[in-house]
C-alpha cells in the first residue's frame, strides 16, 4: 500500500451486520460505511494496493471496472478528508457536540460575581426543584416572568423545600439586561424579557446533564407505554417534540423531548423531563389535542425562533431514575407519505444517532464507543416515515 493510503493512528473499526463503523479518536468522529465501503476499508487496512481492491470488488459484484474504480477512489478521498487516511499525519479539530433545540447553552461572557441587590425582588418563599441529580432553589422577580418560571418547572418541584440544597438559581433584571445567576455568579444574560424563559430552560437543561453521572447524552425524545420505552433521536427541527406531544395525548408517558442521558453499563436511559418546547410550526398541528396551546405564553429564543412550553403534567413516566430502551426509532416527517416503519441495521442506527447530536462528559475512547455499539446492536432499530400526527401515533402504538 502506498503512503497515500496509510491509515492514521487512533483509528478503530467495528464490523456490524449492515457494514462497519470507523471511530477516529483525535476528532471524536464516528463514520458509517455500508457493506461495500466496509469491504474497501478492510482492503485498505490489510495494505492491499488500489488495483487489487478494485479487482476483488469487480469479481465479487460483477459491476464495471470503471464504476468500482470511481467508488473506491471517492471513498479514499473522503477518508483522507476526515483524517482516517493520510500522506502526512492529519489531525482535524472537531467533535460531535449536541445540537440541541436551544442554542444558547454556555456562558456567553466570562463568569463574574453579581453583588448589586438594588433590582432583586423575589417571591416570599423560594421554590425548590430537582432535574435529574441537579437540585436547585429558584428565585425570580414577582411578575409574569416569575409565574412562567414557576410553571416551567412545576412538575419538578420538591415537596420538602428543606431537602433542596444545591445551587441558588436567580433571574435578575439589571438595567436593560436580564441576568441568570448561579450562586451570585452570572452564567448567562439576555436583553429581552421574552428571552428569559428560554435562557433559563436551556441553562438548567445543560446543567442537569453536566452534573449527572452519565456515559453519554443524546439529542432525542423518549416515551413509554406498558413498560416499553421508545427512544427517538433527531436533529433540531425533525419534529420529534411534536410527535412526543401527540403521543402524550394518547396515553404514552413522558421522559423528555430534547436531551436523554445514558448510564454506564448496563446502559439504561435516564429521563430529563423538562417542559416540551414547541416551535411555531407545531402549534396548529397540536391544537386539536391541546386546545389551550394558543393561550400559552410565547417566548423568543436567542436564535429568534418563537417557542411555547407545554407542561407534561401527570404524563411523566413512572420509575423516574432509569428505564431500559426497547426500541430505537428515527422519525422522519415526509409529506405525502404513508406511515411506514422499516427496520434498519445497527451501523445505520449509530450513524443516525451521531447525526442527531450526541455528547460524552469525558474524553471519548475506544471502550466507550465499543460499549455504545454493543448497546445499539442489541436493540430493535427503525426508521419511521410519516406525514400525519394521528397516523404517526397510531403506527407507534402498533409497534409496541
């Protein structure tokens, strides 16, 4: 094999029924190869010359030499671009961070202490909550923001306020800005009152993840019925929250609509049951199931999108700590399609999880990747095509 096809260090591959997955340690990337791509990859790893790989595929498939030559060359080019193959050592910076529905997830300015008490007005009693393992007391102004903040976390409120402890979370108006404080430290801010609730929601969601003891976090929704759990990964805008809300109206129980945590082995799913964040495109779609949706306050996220928060109420799943996932389903809203659930292989499923968004609290290593691959390989995985919410929920029910 020539130097042009030399495999970079820190590259590991895993064979699966429907192809292979390649893990690039220095970029934290997972690459899915279909069955043909896996054959080419094995040839490259074995040190076979370009022409020998082409000839073996022509013999095995009967495809024209020119087509196989083109496909092999294209894959080699792609593998070079992501640092799997090299002429000289290639190292790309990057990773696969969660692309959450709320983009403002980290402090936008260096942390600073806030000591001005002039603008602080709180409700007489602090409200105490727990999201995953994160316990906090919430202090807000005594106005509409305070009422909406209380509604946002009402289903997470602790009955015994003395048991809260943890961090004091405050929303403070300081001149023209709204500040979010953790124990008097400014962690985020916005300039509009309509952006306060999305700012609070996004930060507490990520804090719950960062303070949890989990193996991984997946950008996904999850629901439960009859002790069977459906995990639905999807990128922002894929419609997973709309489908989740509709499922709750049909006796499914709620685990989360944005961020789901996975424990160490034996891997189980930990819910993160914040309110469902519904963007404007879903309001009319869900109005027949939730007639009060048009009366919910409208907020503006930092990306300019309008959002309303729907409380899960009493639909939160029982056994709060963790659940065994039964099905991995990837919903795809496809206009004009008949509802269709089709089985997919573990390599494709893993690629779709990565495309949906994921993160790991510690450095991603081969052992973690191998563990996640074993986990997904043992699950029933499906792609779910639909264009009607009612049909989608019906098909989801039939799957269970």
